[in-house]
C-alpha cells in the first residue's frame, strides 16, 4: 500500500467517527501522525471557503502525499506468482483426470506444497491447503438485490461508440456516469481512455452537478487499480486517491469480471449508445457530436430524480485542477515534445528548459514560473502544433526562410495569401504579421485580407499590391514581347 493511500485511510476512518487512538491501532500508524494529517486536512478544507484563498495551492496541499516513509512493510508470502503457479498445477491435474479418467494418481495437498517449496516458494502447508480448498470448492454465486439512497452511489464506466465525423469513421469513447438511486445517466465523448480523460470526466461531472456523491464504484481499469497484491487486495491509483481525498467520496472497486456489481452503469452504456447514436451517427465535427449527446441526455433524464438527489449530495468544492507536470528542453527548431507530439514555443527559449502542464484538452507552457503559451492538445502521433508568431524575430532577419517554412505551411489559407500576393515581398508579409502578432490566427488572416482587399477589390492581381506593380508589369511586358517574337519567327519561316 502506498504512502498516499495511508493518508486516504486515515481521513476516511476519521470521517466515520473513529478516535485517533483507534485509527492508529487499525492502521498501525503512530497516533501523533494520525492527528497531524487529520488536523492538516481540516485546516486546509476550511481555508477553501476563505474569500481570498489561493485555491490551487490549497488543493495541492490537500491531495499531496505524506512526507514519511512506509517502505518497511513486508510483502505477503502468498504472491501473485505463487497463485499463478498453483493454478497451473491444478489445471494440469484436471488435464490428467480427463486423460486417465477415474484414477488414484492425483497429487495430494501435501505433495503440492512439497513441490512448491522445492521450486523456491516460502509458504506454509496450511496456507496452501486452504487455497486449494478455496479453488476447488467454489459454490455458485448468489446475487443480492441492492437498494440505494439518493446521493449515496455513483457508478463509472467507459463504453465505445462508432461515429462518422467529417466523413471519416472512427471509434470514440464515452465516459459514462450513472446514479442507480436517482436513475440519472450522463456521458462525455472522448477520443481515448487515457488518464487525463479519466480525471476530466470526473471534474466535468462534479462541476455540472454542483455536488459530489458519497461513493463512486469502478471496475478494475488501469486508471483505478495500479496493481493487485495477492488475490483480493488492490493498490489504487494515486491520482484517483487524490480526487477522493479532495472531493470526499469513497472509492469502491468491484471484483474482477463482476460487471453485475455496477449493473446500472453497465446498462447505461448500452442505453445511451442505442438511444443516442443508433439513428444519428454522422456529424460535421467532434464538437457537434458532443453537443448532440448533451441534448439527448437532457431528454433522457427528464423523468430522473436528479433534482431531489442534488439535495443529498456532498457539498460542492471548487474545480480541482489536476495536470501532468513535466520539464522539457526546447529544441533548435523551438519545439518541445509532449507525449510523442511536438509544440512550438517562442524562439527565445531555444536550448532552455520549460515546465509543461498537460491536461486532457490542452497543454500550458511556463518558463521560470511565468506563463508562456497555451496549445490545444494534439490527438495522434508525431504531429505538430505550431504558431508562426513564435518565429518572427528570426524571420525578420531571414525573410527568405518564410516561403518554405513549416510554420507558414501549417496555416494553408495564410500560405495561399502569401503565394498569391507576397512571393516578391516577403518583408511586407512579415511586417503585417508582426503588427498583428497578439491577435488570434483568424484575426491575422482578416488583417491580410483587408490589406490585399480580397473582399472588395476586383482589380487584376498585378494591380493589388502597389509595391509589386513595377516588377509584375515588367514581367508581363517581357512575356508579351517574347510571344510576339516567336510569332514573327514562325511567320517568316512559313
């Protein structure tokens, strides 16, 4: 069990009313340590409601791991490797029975224990005997019908949906959250199931509902369970524990291959997929698909008890900002690499290190704790997000470099304006770009359109830019003169 999970356990037990001494006995953690982290949690939670509170700093303190070491704990003797080996031995015994039929050559429990010890496993006969009995005498499962109070339980799952967006068919993912008591279902569309998507769906839901359920139920997905310890114990993901500590919900993880333990959300995935996307699955953009999903969910939940359930939720807390923070070196092309994709930064940062906060849909770049730039996060592999204004200083010194630059080619409409009107006057193009560098790309394009009078001036292209007129006129005259000479030569030959 990790250090952060110890803190999670302390807070959970204290919320249930246990004394510091009892929590210390239950967790084998020093009573003074229990008191310290419980007092810190209460103090930090109170600070959140202060008018001038630094919310981000307080959030970081609430979800941060304790500063002590619990690495001295010994691992269980009945390991995952031992369990796999025992399963293999019992499977071989089953094969033997199928081949030989009724026979008296079965390995006894004592022989199996002796075999495992010879193979290097340090385990007692009693433990192996109990495990074998458990594996061989599994009775049929009895399902217990459940009933939940409003606000008590929220179930979480991912589901796949196939959509055609911009005439291209792809598989997308729905983060589905449902309440069995209130019969409320909600979902968000994503392009993957990565960890930042998992965080984002929780935070979006809490923001929308303006409250938190007392318990959230998950299956054994990677974003929930980091690894299994023995057969039944699980090590939870640190980031999920952080959310649990901050928002105050309990984490409930189902048994393996037991989807029935969160049956409402399992059914919700199918219902949403069929009722929302069975008929309409063509969309112009990913954003249009999400808007359509939201509108259909509102209709679907008209008969739910969500308004009554909101009255029973845990209090709303300010939005938790969880991001993956990395330090990246800026390449000679003024790029940083984040998750196998590349993002441009201002050229003065070449060779330096910058801090990157990576969220589900964006990355934010900082230098010396000062915000530098924000990029929309790229989906894909080895793709590039580039801002041409990051290279203005170099382009002013080397205007000829703009013609074939990746920065210009990344904006096709701007590239077409350059090719049509500025190939002989790159300096003017860079000058207009510099004058509008603080604007969004759409506004920059409008500035160029205004300069070239694309929307109103219907004069020939060679008359649009006065500074290019002489060169353009000379080219046309030379071409006409060459045509005339060719005609005369042909006529004389005939």
